[in-house]
C-alpha cells in the first residue's frame, strides 16, 4: 500500500469526514488548495465555518488538510492533494459498498 492509499484509508475511516455531505465547497477547496496552497485554503475554510450551512463541511475539510499535512511527501504535490480532496464523495460511495 503506497502513501496515497494509506491516506485515503485514514480519511475513509474517519467518521467526522465521511459523515458530511459535501456540496460546491469541495470543488472550491480543491481548486484553492492547488492554486494557492495550504495557508490560503485553511483561511478560506475558517471563514466558511462561520456560515451555518457550511460549518460541518468546512470542519471536515480542515480535518482532511490536517491529514494531508501529516504526509509531507503527498502535501508537497498540490495536484495530488487536490485529487484527494475531490475524491471524498467517491470514497463515501465506495465505503457504502458501491462501485466507484
């Protein structure tokens, strides 16, 4: 199992992430992360936490960023980090026993 697979497994087994229904915030976060990096993305999500309807999504995405940062060889590659963020919904589908 490579590092990306390990990280995806960690994310997949985190109920605080997988229990959230993501909307457009997922795409926005992935795009900001790839273009601007972790600092700007965290700031963006912290601001979104003040919006009642986005609070859970922003919190879950901040948790994903924390997990990404625990894997420096992955977080150094913004394109890979972006793909991981964008894979959250398919991961939920796979976890429920569906075929991605």
